[in-house]
């Protein structure tokens, strides 16, 4: 799936109509959840029927495009299913009981309810909410895909602007020039001290602005909380403070995204294979000491972009199980236990003293390459052997089915 995003330009009344649509989406979602809670043991079909009934009962629900209604209901159903699966798997801790949404920010259409004019770069929403025609602001050309490839159209409200996302079904390799093989492999280890250390012995520092903007963010958050009045109507100053905080938040998340994107692209461009640990961010955060130093958000972003660019440019990306990658010796394989404060890897097999994260990345590379007979080079060059997806999760079913093929 590809997502193209454009800012929307239109009249104030049109944005109010968008707000109204988003409100309706929230109404449908919460109604569906309540229905599920009241009627124990209902299935997806029952919930669909319920939405049809809602459309008959409330005219403002009927005004919203039917696919958008359906989408709202599907969102709730996905949340319910996720909760069921978590219960079945008996995962420890919270099971993610579906919540009522208070701040829905988007409305999603499927194949109807909108019309795109690619010549004038305008989109028209045609349902009963009367959003009308809006101009798309953005540099991305609308002509490099076919209209039928648009699977979904999503309107999102963010702090003070409205955006539209076109969700396309494309084979990324159709539109991206393939890169020449580099015959290089790399593994990265998310560090405590660094953003990551790679198996070539290089490290990437955490960007300094993280700390700086974090401080500023906390300050804005405190300012916001001071103005909050429990159980009363909020003052103008509170709303102002909340907006400021939200704006800063958006800025930081964009900075993070840019940073991760840039690093991921560089890794993919200069290597045929990128290996990393299959870390569960949840496990990391549970360790409070670690959570502060590992920028878990940044790491999951980096992984997301590595996998994205890997697919886009036809490179292999491999997630290896994270067990013992920091303790094992990359040379002899002996388990050398380390505390969190131990910064180096020392082993009596004669391997020189290594930085802990560097040793970790060597182990990750070893795990990524040894599971497949030790020789990657031919397979790397023959990417077609891997089918559609070049993202591989070692030790999982995906990997099994790939090697069985
Ligand atoms: Zn050793």
C-alpha cells in the first residue's frame, strides 16, 4: 500500500462539514461498540446489520457515505477481534479491551463518495454531508498511478489543518528504479548509548534535538495542565495552551519520522541485506531503566522505514530473534553475561575487546545469515526467489513458508 498525502484547501464551511463527518464516524464507532457490549456473542454480520439500522434511524448517519459508515464499523470490529485474539493467546498484562473513542480525527471512504479530478488537482466529496470540492496542496503528481488503484480516501484533521490521504494499491517495484547490488550486508543493533551501532563498527548518535524538544514539550504540557479545570468548561487560555502543545507534538513526530526515514534509506541504499533484532517495543518499555535511554518510538519508526524501503528497492530486510544477541560472543559463541552498565564485550577466546553494541550487531548479522546455509550472495542477487515480500521474520511462519517454496 502506498499513501499519498495532500493538504486540503477550502472554505471554512467545508471544514465544518468535515468535522461533522468525523463526528458521525465517532458516533457509529461508539454505537457499534456499545451494541457489542450489550448483545453478548454477536458476530461481524450482526454488527453490519446494526449499522444499516442506524442509517435508517438517524438521518445524519444516513448522510455519511455508506462505505465510510462501513469503515467506521470495521474499525470497531478490528479492535474487538484484536481483544479476542489477545485473550485467546493469554498474553500477559492488558488485553486491550476496545475503548470508546473521544477524539476521532479521520473519516475514511472506500471506492465511492468522492471524485478526483486529476487535471485540476481537486477532490469532491459527494455524500450528504456536503463537503464539496477541495483543492489538494502537495507536490506529488496525480498522474503516476491509475485512478482504479485508489483503494481508499481518508480525510484527517490535525491540530489546525486538514489533509487527505490517497491509499493506493501499487507494486512499489513498478514505479521505483531498482538499485544495483552492492554485495554488502549490514546488521544494526539499537544501542543504549547510540541510536544504533552497525556491524561495520559505525555508530549513529541520537539526534540532539530529541532531548531539547522533549524538555520544551514537558514545559508546554505542564502549562496546559495548570490551566485545566476539572469538571468545568475549559478557559480560552487552556484551549490555547492545548493547541500549542499539540503543535509542538506534531513537529517532534515529524522530526522523528524524517530522521528515521533518512537513516533507513541510507542503510537500504548501501546494502543488499539489512538485519536487525525483532524487538517487541512492549518488552523494552517494561524495563523502566531502559525505556528512558532507548528511544523506542524512534526505533520502531526506523524499522518501519527499513522494511518500507527494502520492499520499495527490492532489498532484503531480516528481523532476527533478539535472544542473547548482547551476551553471546560473536567469535566463539560463548555466552558472556553483561550487566546494563557493561559497555564492552570481553571474551577469553582471543577476540579483541569490542563495544557492546558492535558485538551485538555482529551477532545479529551472524543469526541473519547462518540460518540459510551460510551463503546469501546468490540469493541476494536473485531476489525474485523471495516472491513479493522481501521482509523476512526469522523464526516465524513467514520465514518457514518462504524457504519451503
Ligand atoms: Zn569468544
